[in-house]
C-alpha cells in the first residue's frame, strides 16, 4: 500500500469515528450517563472542530477525494435534514410527536430544563439537530462512496430504527419505539417517514456529488489486495 493511500484511509477512519460522536450524545444523555450540556462541551465541540481540521489537512495534503467526500456528506446531510424536518413538522402538527425535538435539544444543551426554551436554546437545538444530519451524511458518504440512490433510503430507515430503539423515547415517557404514545403507532410512523425522507434526499445528493468515488471498504480492498499480473496463476 502506498503511504499516501494509507494516510487517507486512516484519516477517513478518524472522521468516521468523529462523525459518530454527535448523533449518540443525545441517547447517552437520556440514558442518564451525563447531561447533554456537559457532553456538548466535552465531546460535541471537539469532534466538530477535529472534523474540520481533518478536512483542512486533506486539502493541504491534496487528498481531494477524502475532502470532497467529507464536504459532500455535510451538504447531503444538511439537505436530508431539511427533508426530514418537513415530514417531522407535519407529523408534529398532526400529533405524531410528543414534543418539538429541536427545542428540547436546545433546552438540554444549555441546561435550561427548569426554565424552558429561549431564543439561544432554540439556536443551539436547531444547530445540533442539523449537525447530526451532517454527521450522518459524512458517515454515509465515506461508507458508500457514490453508492446507489436506494441505499440512502435503507440508511435513513436504519437511523430511524436506531433512534426509536435508543433510550430517548423511554426518557420521553413514551416507551421503546414510542409504543406508549397515543395509539401506539403515530410516533413510529412519523419518525420512520421522516427518516425515509432524510435518507432519500441524502442518498440522491451523494449519488450526484460523489460521482465515481469508491466506498471506504473498496479502497481498503484495492489497497491491500495485490492484482494478479498476466501470466501468473
């Protein structure tokens, strides 16, 4: 394996790990392990900063594919979150959600649970919410490369299932998968449809922007497996 290829794979693995931090912090907080305000300072901000440091480093070292996959993942995830929010907001207005999730996130991040939402807590909550979408986009971009459009939908459904199976719904008092909320299906239906929208948009954007880019596993396989030369058995 060439040195530059090895460094790119290491950096890609680092970014995958860093991108996986943010979406898990809410679940960790709702599990009672630590407050979201503490986790945001200790893990969220450092992970965001380090992702952008790696992106700048990739630009300096001319690792264009890695830089583009990170950038494209962020853009795709942000676009996907807009799609998610359209569906989630409709579901929320129709009674399919127990509360306005971004506002709740902001209250927890700024430790204002006893006081309720404020302008800055809403800014913090929405920022965290959209960064989670960007983080999921980065993971998807690096894992699938260009991929196929349908992969985004599958990815979105898996993300939604992970959210519903996490400690969050139980902490909200609606049980796993929200089965204790209203008639037992509204929450799960809203979350699933919202994440299908997220996955569909994210997958489509990645398919368009990651033209010809391989997934990380293919790159590892191509780097470690030596091709057989002609005349060799």
